[in-house]
C-alpha cells in the first residue's frame, strides 16, 4: 500500500500538475543522501537543457536551484558547461527558456 504522500504525488502527476511533474523529473522526491540539494538542482537544470525540455519545466527548475542556494551565475555556468556535449542550439534554447525566471528572481 502506498503512503499518503505517494498517493498524492501520483494523483498530481495523473492530473498533469506541471510543478509536480517537473520536480519528479528532477529527482526532487528522491533523497539518497549522496548529492546535496544544490548539486541535485543544478544537475536537474543541466538535464532539462540536455533533453531539450519544454519551456515550462525551467521555471520549476530555476525555483529549485534558488531554494537550494544556487545563484543565477551558477545556473548559467552549468548550462555553459554542457554546451560541448549538447550543442549550442540546446544551450541557446535553455538560456532563452530560463531568462524570465532568472531575471525575475534576484
């Protein structure tokens, strides 16, 4: 039998709750103790860029990075660091998708 929080998460995913789906994609619900929250959030942001994610997932990812203590410069540095792997088109798309969230939070 599922715990009540797991049931609620499944309900939200089934209903298409974008924030819940974004958090799940980024492994926010997984706490293995190996990575700290900041590292996990920055890796999630890089992963979204690597797969060419839809724009709406970036807002949640930037919020998670902020909540974990990452600064805008660090988020941009992570995206820049993956450009040789994912290519400039994905980096440009990710940067454009993140722009509003980064400019809106200081």
